C-alpha cells in the first residue's frame, strides 16, 4: 500500500518531465493508492494558482474515486512536530511522513527531502 505525495500527481497534471513514469506507477498500482487530504488541497491550491480549475475538476472526478483519501487523526498531530524536529521537514512533508507512519504505508515521492528518512519506507520516482 502506497501513500502518494502530491508531487507525483502534479508531475502529471502540469505535464512535467517525469509524467510518464508517474502515470505508469499509478496504473501499475491501482487499488493500492492513498492520498492525504492535505495533498488533495495542495494540488487544488497549485492548479487554481495556474488557472487550471478544469484540470482540478477532472482530477477529482477521475482520480479520487480510485484512491483512498486519508486524514491524520488530530491526536497524531504531535508526530508532525516530531518529524520537523527530527528530520527538518517542512509542514507538508512532515504531514506526509506522519500519515505514512501512522497508516503503515510506503511513501511515494520525488521530493529529495525524504532521502534521510529511515523510519518509513520511501519510494522515489
């Protein structure tokens, strides 16, 4: 089971250089994909910033029914602070880390800030 970082979806949605690799991963792992509420909101913020509301609408219609949407329980929010202090992660990365750890998921990302993490499994695309 995988927790997908927002950057994997944004790579595809913004048609960046690794979009095909990201698409292939998603296609090969249908049924095992999770995304945090925070990532969904971040994707929306970025797509709206680039006036791509229609892309966000299609994303919500096409992708969200095929992934499990996860939230971090409020009593686990202390893990976000611990991740910041232990690994010097920014808030969004610390949220992803804490969520992956809590649910026992492998984090799939392209973010090099996770290279030092050993407490959870991180898969880099």
